[in-house]
């Protein structure tokens, strides 16, 4: 397993992701977007940051990079892909996953710890947890509010494609526990294939034991499943 951590101009969580994956024994390679996907890549991670300064919309310019055509082709063949924060925005803008991420309801950048509830534990990205389990993860975004039509949200619920919802520490999904105003408190979703997932919280920032808790490890282990 070699995970290609794709770097764009403005990516800043790429080395964090590489180190977190390496700690779990998962080989990771930093890949500059202009160089294309390496033949050896058996997984893809779109890391956080501010690709191209979030001009136009967060993730919009990176989504039109030629490498994303390679990324789409790879995911269609079953290659696992995880998009985190800006990577989630890129995934959404690339239509790898449903919905859109837009300005937080607070209209400000938010950097804090949040709780999320595992909604579907039967995916590679959530298999390390139990359904209903509460996980603590950090967020750091200004455009993290998940938006989708009511009908599409119901479709995602029917298809069990909602992976995580913002909740309080007891697992209650409430407006008060929603840090950014996301529709349905959605924090992470799967694509049409479960090998593709995006989420706004940062699992790589809560994976290394020497810097704190390790709640995010299970998500990154999705590359092994």
C-alpha cells in the first residue's frame, strides 16, 4: 500500500498526513500535482490547506488540475481516496462526492475540537469504530458548511453514505453541536463507491500518540481495508 498525498499550491497538511500514515505503517508519498499520480499509488489522500488561496471557492481551482482526471479514473477502478478539509472541498468540487462545502454559518474561520458520531460503521473509513460511537476530532476551516438539497440529503441517508455527524460528547445530534451549520450536521460523506470519502475534521492531527489522543487513527486505517 502506497498512498499518494497530493500537493497543490497552498496545501499545508500534506506532511502531517504523510507522517500520520507512516506512524500507522502505511507507506505514503508526497506527490506534486503537476507530476501526476505515480504508477505505484494504491491509495490517494487529498490533504488540507488552502489550495490556490481558496480563490473562486475553496477547492475549485485544484479540482480543475489535470491530476484530478487521473484521480477520478483511479477511484473508478477501486483505489481508496480520502479527502480531508480542503481535500474534502476539492473532492466535492470534482464531483467525487455529493454536496458542497461553503462559508461557515458563523462567517468566520473556526479552529477547535468537535465531536462526531459514526453513522455507518460498515465502510473502510469507519470499520475501526462502532456505529453510534463518538469520536473527538479537530476542525480548522472557514468554508466547512456542508450543503445539499433536502431530497439529496434523504437519498444519502437511505444509501447510508453519511459517515459522520457533528454531535455533543454524549452523541446527541443537535444544532448546538453543529460548529459550522452543516445540513443535517453532516461532517463526512462517502462517494457513490465506498472507497471514496471526504470529511471536514482532521484525523491526521489526532493520530500521533506523542501529541495527544489518537481518535483519528481508525479513519486513516481505511487505506488498509
